C-alpha cells in the first residue's frame, strides 16, 4: 500500500480546527507562549511576508512547538551563515 501524500492545506486546516477545539486552559498556554518577552539581546523588527510563507511558518510552528519568532530567527541564521560562508 502506498504512503499518502502530504497535503499542506489539509494539515493547516486540521491545525486550525484543533486550536478552536482546545479548552480554555490550553488556549491560555498558547497565549502565554505567544506573549513571551524577548531577552534584552533581541530587537523587534517588522518585515513583509507572503501568505504562503506565513502558512508554512504556522504549520512548522505547530509541528515543532516553537514560536514563529524562533523559527524565523533559526531560518535566517542558517541562511545567512550559508551566504557568509559561500562568499568568504
């Protein structure tokens, strides 16, 4: 029997529907996680992202349990390390 293909739209809908079904205790935990205060060595910045990237970040956040901010920071660090290494 073949393995079913991953459907990101379906996965995202399942994630969103699960969040709506959570009880108030779980919602409080999610809200606390998203309201984490950054340490003093971090600075808040704003950038424009496409809806597709935002969707992928949301899915990755649900899978990994990491905040969106953490995922973006890790992705940028990896990408920038590669760019710097390639240009040395």
